[in-house]
C-alpha cells in the first residue's frame, strides 16, 4: 500500500502541534513525558519536530493528558495559530478585498 504524500497544510499543522506540545512540556524531560503518555521518546521526538505530522488521535490524547492539557485547549491553541496564519496570508495578498478574510479552520488531526 502506498501512502499518499502530505499536503503543505498537513505539514504545517504537524509543525504547529509539535511546537505546542514542546512548549507545554517545558522543562520536563522528553523521556518522562513520553513514558507518562505510554509512547516512546522517539515517537514524541518525531511529533515535536514535525517528522510525524499526523499522529494518531489516541497518541495526541495521551500526550495531552500527560501534559495536563485538555484536547479542547490543544485544539484551541492550534486553531488560534492557524487563524493568525490565515489572517497574515490573507492580508498580505488581498489589499483590494471587500472585507476581512475568514480564518481557515484547520483540523488538529487528519
């Protein structure tokens, strides 16, 4: 079975997710957070660096629990970054538009 290539949006979403998880981890070690979530440190490293941009829902849920984040909070934080990115892209290329651009809704997990 051949895996379809990721879209640029999926890659960006994975990078945002990784950045948010890395920030939430703070000074805690990668190994400790990974063990608490029941995943390997290498899996967490891949997610945080964006090399695994589409982790399974249950992996994200386990990480959110280990980091003390609700899935709503994680989605909200990721959504705010996506909206800010969409607004920046919209304002840069639409000087003559009739109204404000609507922020793109980017799902956390494909």
